[in-house]
């Protein structure tokens, strides 16, 4: 019982660090959930700038350029040339294009844009693309008519872009639920690693370790009590994020999806606790621990589909991700969102429990740490 009390005393001594991390992760969770629920507009429309064009060349190629710009931008013509700079300043127009008389030979224009316009750079980019296309066709032996025709054909080609809906919505709360539970593995793993390794590094200090050896409590019993302490804090963080889910997820319902997601996250929490115990045993130096934790948490999250949906990740990336528990946790969240039942989730749940067992065995097998505290 004294060991259990000491466990909470150690946690209390680091309460500010733990509280700071909790506040940060809670803030990130709130931000991501709000951005996900508010990002409902999937329509895309091409930006059209207001452009004034003075074509002094009046040649075939300059007319073709004006026609092309007219398809992409809005040409404004009813302006006084003397006041063009003022019109540019007051954002009546976004850019001025002056096509000189010798444009047919030089292929150069005079361009001026409003510094306040966000998209005026697109105008010059489109002009350069058109001129470059015609120039390349002309150098390859095409007549000007043909060069203009093929340049327009190339630049008018459109690419059909579709937003991949990585969440097959059965209902509104399920898609938000999957998004939330995927992301929550990041703060859950981070905080469990923080608490478990802080406590373990305190117990592995030379002075504390020697005191433990002469105490009447055996080493096995000490490790068992510490493991229970780790699980208690793991459950506390798990319950905290379930509560946040109830508060944050839009149109939350206490249904099968939530129950299966909660079960899946609970099993992941167990694997996170056992992994933290192994990391705490291998790396007892605080500096090494912080580096290892950051690399492990961020690396596994990026590779396993926590931040980037699995649908966007390559096959090689997903193959590498299979060495992390996060992969099977995220995969189960996807299956839950597709309406799968518990029996179809069991293979991944058993793999997560298998990871936990392996981590426990390795923790007991390891005798000497990779890095040791100097204290």
C-alpha cells in the first residue's frame, strides 16, 4: 500500500508537467474537432481577377493572349488610362497588362499588380504559361495558327479532382466519432508515456532502488503494484477522453458505434501502458526519454493514419505501420464506422492484446537499460 501511495506522491510532484500536457492536448483536441465539424464546404471555384489589358500590338498572337486571359480572368476595359494606378491602388482592378507593339517578336509584356491582391500572381503565371506554350510549339516547326490552337488545347485541359471521403458516413456522429477516436490515440499515448516513464525513472534512481532492495516488499510485488498504478492512470486518461468525446462530438449518441470505439480505445490504452513500461525500463535517462517519446508518438501517429487518413498513405508506409499498435487501433475505428460488429473487430483487438503481452514479457526480460540516469 505504501508503494501505491508513493506512486501518487511522485505523480503529484510532477502535477504541473502533467497538467500542462493535458491542457495542451485538450486544446488540440478541441481545435481539431471544431475544424473538422466546420469544414463542410467541399466546393471549389477558380479565382477570377479583374484585369485591364492594353493591347498595342493588335497582332494574331496578342489577340490570342487576350482571348485566353479573358477565359481565365475578368477583363475590365471601361477605365481611363490616366487613372490606372489609382484603380490598381483602390482594388478596382487586380492587375494591368501592357502588350507592346513588338510583342510578336519579343514575346514580352509589361505587368503591374496590386500589392493587396492575394491572387494576382496567378495572372502573370497564366500569361507566362500561354507564351511559353506557343514558343515551344513554334520552335518545333508548328505554324502560329497551329501553335495557338494546341496551346489553348493544352491549357484548357481540366483535371477532375474529387475529395476522398475517408469516412463512410452511416450517420453524422459516426464520422465525427471516427475522426475523434483516431486522433485521441495521439494524446492518450503521449500522456500515458509521460506519467509511466516519470514514475519509473523515479523508482530506478540509485538511492530509491537500493532502498527498495532492503525493504520487506519483494521486487515482483513492487512491479505488480506499479503496474496497477500505471493502469489506474491509463484508465483515468481514457475516461477523460471519453468524456470529451461526449461533449465535443456533434450529435453524439450513446450507441453501438460509441461502445465499440470505447472498447477499442480501452484495449489500445492497455497496449500504451505496457509499451510505456518497456520504454521506461529501456531508457532511464530523462533526456533520452523525451527524445524517444517524441519520435515514437509522432512517428507512429503519422505512419498509422492518426493524422493522415489511411486512404492517403502508400502501401509501403502502411506495411511499416504494422509494427505499431496504433495501426490496428485506427484500422478498427475504420471497421466500426463501416458498421462492423465485435466479432469482425476481434482479430485486431487480439493483435493489440498480443502487443501488450510482448511488451510485458520484454519488460521483464530486460535486465540492463540502454540509457541510465546519472542521479
